[in-house]
C-alpha cells in the first residue's frame, strides 16, 4: 500500500475516493435483497464507479482513450429518478428504463468538450430532480388519502436528501466554473470538501433507507382507481348518503381505534369498494381519509377527557387507546384538528372546572 501511495502520489482526495467507492459498493450488498431499494443500489453503484474513474483519471493509473467522468453528469439524474420511481411504485425493472441513459452514451465521444457536457448534465439533473420531487408528492398524496397513520410511511427524509444533493450540485457547478480563477491549493481543498459532502449525504441516505420501517404499496391503485373517482363529478346526494353509512359504521364499531387503519381495511370491513369509500369521505366530510379518521380519534380523546379527570395523567395511554400509534402522531393530529396542543387543551379544561 505504501508503494502504491508513493508511486501514484495519492492525495487525500484520492484516498477518500477509494474509501467512498468501496463503502458504497458494500452498502449495495446490504440493500440489494430489498427489491424496493434496487433503484438506490443502482445509484450507489453508479456513484462508486464514478469515484473509481475519478481516481483513475487523477492518478493516471489507467490510460483512457476518452475522458469518462463528464458523462456521469448525464447519468446521475436518471439514476436518482429511477431510484425514487422504484421506491414509490415498487415496480419491477424494465428494459425501457435504459433509454434514460442514452444521452450519456451519445455524449461519450464528445467529452473533450467537458464544459458543454457538464452543462447538459446540470440541465439533466435539474429536470430529473423536479420529476423525482413530483413523484414524491404523488406518493405522499396517496399515503394521506389511504392511510390513517401516514407519518410512518412518509418519505420526508428523502425530500431533505434531495435538497442536500441539489445544494451539492449547485456547489459543484460553481466549483467547476471557478477553477480557472482559484489558486491550486484552494481548488483542491474545495474539491475535497465537496467530495466529503457527497460521501456524507450518500451515507445518510443509506442509513435512513435501512431504517425506513414500511412503505406505501398502493400508489398505483390510488392513482388509477381512487383519485380518478374523487376528481370526477358524481351525485352529491348519493355521496352524502353513502358517507353517512360509512360514518355510522366507523363510529358504531369504533373502527377508528384500530391502529394503522387503512382505506383497504375499511373496505374489507364494510364490503364497499375502496374508491367509493374514498370518494364518499372526501365529499361527505370535506377531508381526506387520514384527517377524517384522526379527527374521530381526537374527538374520542377530547370527549373522554371532558367526562373524567382520571385519564389526564395517562394521556398517552388514552391516545393509544384511541388508535394513535405514537405520541408524535397524536400531538400532530391533535394540534391539526383542534388548533391546540394536548397540554393546552388540558389547561382549558382545568380553567373551565375552576
């Protein structure tokens, strides 16, 4: 190893490239057995290969006919988009997805015009980033519409990761275009800090992906059946009558107390179609499924608290009894439904009883 470092004069950034490449490849082995995260595995492999090509080009270890690394700027956007797509739709791999990488292949003979290829790569990354963001928006809309406890299924962390990558991308564009005007040592330090940020963001992505407890599996169904029905015109009197039947069943059987109750669970219990229940709740209550169920849970907690003071010391137990699966979910729903935190609501009860 000492001879290798001496012969090729490895700089700290080159050592980081090697560490990052092999770390990402190792993480791929941890994620590959999860079909939902194979899109992320592709992204990790792509970034690892980029690190190795960067290492090769900077150390001269491998003589290349073409400059390879600029074309990766045209690969990162598609890879990130496919990662999000496979995550939210749980789709099997399809050969037609390879068309996203065709611009990178076509750009390979023109990498001598590095700045032009990188500029196209920046445009590609922006376009695919926007498309990926809208995919996440659709996913969160589906979770809100079909799950009573959407918090555990949401991918808010991924939105933050996308923002981090966007900031790193902007930084890299500025760095590349500033190279002719920046002193050599400062330029190398800037590159090292940028690469460290990229590596840290990928490691964070891997960690959060492995910690993701569950994912929403019915986005396709929501978009093809439920959403189309909700947005279509229908008989308002019939919708109101159907909602009254659903509302009566949910309250009479205390179905809202079932933790993680989903629209599909309610359909199984009532014998109605998911799309009919969704449409009736949306138009009958003016709320989506999540807000409707959590509203009933909050009402149950408030009614119980107003009837007895014994439960006030066991507020979390009462929340769990109402169907909430965590203190955070309870607090957020209570504030959203009543405009007060649970503690503030208790104070109003105590003030009223004085």
